[in-house]
C-alpha cells in the first residue's frame, strides 16, 4: 500500500522523525527515533530496530511536493532470514530443504537490492552460497560469493561518495568473499576464473590506493593466467604501474624485463616476425620507454649494468654500421624522433649534462605517461 501526503503536512506530523532521518543521512551512523535506533542504509532506505529487537527495512522516496512512503517495502529482515535458515536445520526423519531455503534467500536478496540495502544483500548472498554448497552446485556457489563481494563494494562506495568516516569493514567483507571464490576455483581447476577474481581484488585495492596489497594480487593473477599471454601481459602492465607508484624501482625493472620477454615469446607479431601487432605493439612501446628510464635511474648498480648491458647499448651513439641492425626495430617501435630523444637523454645522463637532460625532458614530456615523467624527473633531481 502506498500513500502520498503533502510535504508540509507530513513534516508537521513527523517533524521529530524526519529530523532524525536527515541526521542519519548526513552522518551515516545510527540515530534514535522515539527511543528506537535507526540506521540509514541508503539514500531512500532506513533500517530500524523496534522494542522486540526486530530489524525492519523502510523505503521512501522524495518528489517535488511530497514524500512517498512505501509500506509494502517494509520487511522484518531477521525474521525472514531466520525462517529461511530454519529450513537448513537437520530434523528427525526429515532432510533439510536446501533448495527452498536457497530460493527464499534469493528472493530476500533481490528485495534488498531493489531498495539499495547492499550490506544486508551481501550477507544474504553469502547465505545463498552456503545453500549452493549444500546442493553441490559449485558454479552457483562461486557466483553467489562474487555477487556478495560486489554488494559489499557498492556499500563501501556509497560511504566514500558521501565522505563519511569509513572503517573499511565492507571492503574487507568484499575481499573475503572474493578470496573464498578464488579458493573454490583453484580446487576445481578453474584457473582462468581464479585469475579474473584476483584481478578484481587487485583493482579494489588499487582504487583504494593500497598498492602494496594490489601488487600481491596482481602477481597471483599472473600465476593463474599462465596459459593466456594477453591476460598475463595486461596483469604485468598493471603490476608495473603499482610498483612504480610504490617506488619499488628494482621490482618494476624486473617486471618490465619479464614483460618484454613475454611479448617477444608469446605475443602476436607482423608477418615480418619483428613488429608486434595491436595491443602488444602499444604495450611494448610503453614498457620499452619505462625500462630505459629505470635503467638510467638505477645506473649506479654494477650488477644492473652487466645484466642489462644490451638494452642500454641500443641507446648509445656508436658508428652507423654497428647501429643499423638494432635501430631499425626501435625506429619503428618508438618512432624516429622519440628514439633520438631517448638516445640523447641517455647520453646526457652518462655525461651528467643537466641542461641537455632538462631540454630533452621538456621536449618529450607530452609523449610520456605520468609514471614515466615521474621517473625522468627523479633522474634529473639526482643529477643536480
């Protein structure tokens, strides 16, 4: 049943109630209305606990001149959840009705999603995953766990968007759900799906600027994508970005070198067998610039000089005859102008020519990524 009351009259009748609702909306914390605690779950959803300790979900919406309160949306969450859970209990001479419980959890989850009550939708999806486990439905269990994780992510994003204090409990719940799904995937030799979920966790940490955690999950995804070169290359590119943001330059250099080897051995190439195609071309070009800059940044290490001597040798200025073989590929990959600029920058660094290095930096700044510009700036700072 729905009713629509003019906003002015409704505010007069329920002034004390709406004030508490607005306070809850601003703070996202629980408040007390008429002696009973209430929590704003989303912009149009309120969870209240009455004197019988029953959680009820209330839904309402705003229009230009009125507030619509949806009484049909009221549910007693704990009672409904307890009723579905009771079907999973073992009774004398009676088997648990797992299929029916799963359907009820799914119905409750869909209702909670419709009214944007994502944290409780996440917990309900976990309950549904437990039912799918009892039914030996592994894909369904994985799907429910992943769905629960995404609900928790939405809840965390809502808190961030409103700029409220966030203790990251929803983020931790999301990671736990994905981790459980990954474990099940590995147990069933579903490595590709496990790698995809590892990437999703890594993206969660990356977006939260927790790069050290993201690095480990990117590495896990690379292990699971061992048979898929394109996925490995993409994951290694993101891993390289995280390592640069964490200022782990030695680790970033190792990743860049490994990525080049993956592209050379497993990537797609032009009919001439030298020029990479499509995605691999763009990635190879980006990584080639990054690894040269990293080598110049870490040039003080004698071990690095010996190990990667050939890479820097292609950027020296020898006679034209000895350069012809190596320059042809780099000219095509980087473009003749950028290749000349990089060779000039390597020469300026070797001769400690600060003025020349800054000139090159100003000329190619617009062609480099943010991370590459940061590395070049650090190289120049160390030359001062």
